């Protein structure tokens, strides 16, 4: 294959924030296209932005990004280092970290930095563009909460895992005539809980966007019991909150949560037992949602976004985030996702779908 011309000659690539299925597929997509199609030099940066601060980098060659399409995690490692925010070290100076990032970028002779991550990572990428660096972002997160793209890679894989977990809980709940509350990830956005709840036939779905009323939940469970359905599955996003919590100040809500259970699943389970007297159990799926191999859908999306990023590099179109826009792969300005969270609109069709099949949304 003839090498095509490229404005970008050398770029760095890093993965930051939490891991998720599809990161390696995206790395492979960027690197294969950039190397094979455009002849670019690639510098892998270890452990997110920390690798730039500490100059922990290495040249990536085809052998490094071969055979990683199906692997979970990230070959580059990740961290939640945010150069523009202070860490736990009281002597740490934010400006020094940003300066270190810029210094490493220039020492490596980079024409651009490619960042794979969620809201925080792409926000940091945008801030670095304002510091004079060239940056291209890729949207990954199982929460599907990045503004500017219709879907993030990682979401579909986590959805499949969450749905399977709910499927398995149905038989246990039915065998013991219990209410089982399963907690899925989603701090501020309920996409994962909503979609997995619908896919898994959850009887109640609680998401951060719709504060729940425990009395409404109690009525729904009691009505089910009257029709001979003595068991129920409650799917709850980790950021879900009650109507009472939604009216609290942030510090009061934090105190309340600290005093009433380790996470929302346990709080909801306790509230259900107190409200209805029904035997209730809680389970938290946790990091299981983020691990393992990516689904076929996420492999395709991550690869497509990766090759699109390579094309932007070749054209010198920096300051962009590649994105799924409808059925097409495109890009948006990197300022679009900065500091934002894509939440579930109250009029979203999936909420209406859930209600239409008899699911209680907690109200």
C-alpha cells in the first residue's frame, strides 16, 4: 500500500480515566491507519497524562498494536491524573504539571497528542489546546455520557454485561420470592441502567435524572404482588437519588449517604423493606461492567473512530473529537464536550418505552 501524504509526522497517544472495553481496539485503529496508510511515527504515553508529566513514553511499532483488537483494558495503562487539578500532594503546584506536560510534548517532537477518554480526558485535551498544543480526542466511557457523540465505545459491552447480570438475577429472585436491587454504574447519567433495565426486563429502573419516590416504588411492588408476581428486579444507577436527597444541599446529601449504606443499592433495598416489608437484597455489579473483551459493536465503533482520528491527523485538523453522528463517523470541536455531561432527557424514547411495558421509573 502506497504511503499517503500527512501533515502530522509524529504523534503521541494516551488513555486516561477508567478503563473500558474497546480501548485497545481504538488504539489499534489509530495506530494501524496512521502507520500503514500515512507512515507516521507513534509515541505511546504510559498511564494517561501522568506519563507526560513523568516522561514515561516509548515508541510504538506495529508489533505493539498487533493482536490487541479483542483484548480488554489498555496496553498503555491509564490513570486519573488531571494536570489542571491539584492532587493529594499538598506541595503540588498545578502550573508545574501543565508545564511538564507541555515540556514533554515538545521534547518528543510531537505534532499532535491523541487522547482516549471520557468527559474529564477530553476536557483536559481541550484545555491543552488553549495552552498551544495540538490535540485530538476519542470518546470512550461505559456511561455513554459524552456530549457531541451519539454513542461512546465501551457502552455496548457494559450494556451486555449488565443485561446478563439482570437475566441471572431473575431466577434467584423468583426462586426466593424476593426483591433484588442491582446497582449499575452511572454517576450523573442513567443511560446504562436505563438500557440494561429495559433489555433485562427490570421491573423498576431508577436513574439520576428522575429522583425516585419510595412510596411510588412501594405501590408498584405491592401491585405486582397482588397479581401473583411475588418477586421483582430493581435496576438502579449508582448516581440515582430520592426526591428527598435531590432537595438536600450537596454536603447534607453526602453526609446522609455516608450514614445510610455503602451505596445506593443498599439504601434502596433498606427503604423498600421499610416501606413494604418485602424481603429485599442488594447486589453491586461494580468493576465487572468495565472489564473483559469488547463486544463486536464496540470493536467496530472503536476501530472506526480510531481510523477517523488518523485521517484528522493526516489532514492536520486538530482540536477535534471524533464522534458517531447518526450512522456516520465525523468529528466535533473539542470544546463541545468540555465540562459537560450528556444526561438522559426526560422525554427520551427509551423512558417512554420502559413505561409502556409496565416498568416503574420511581415516580
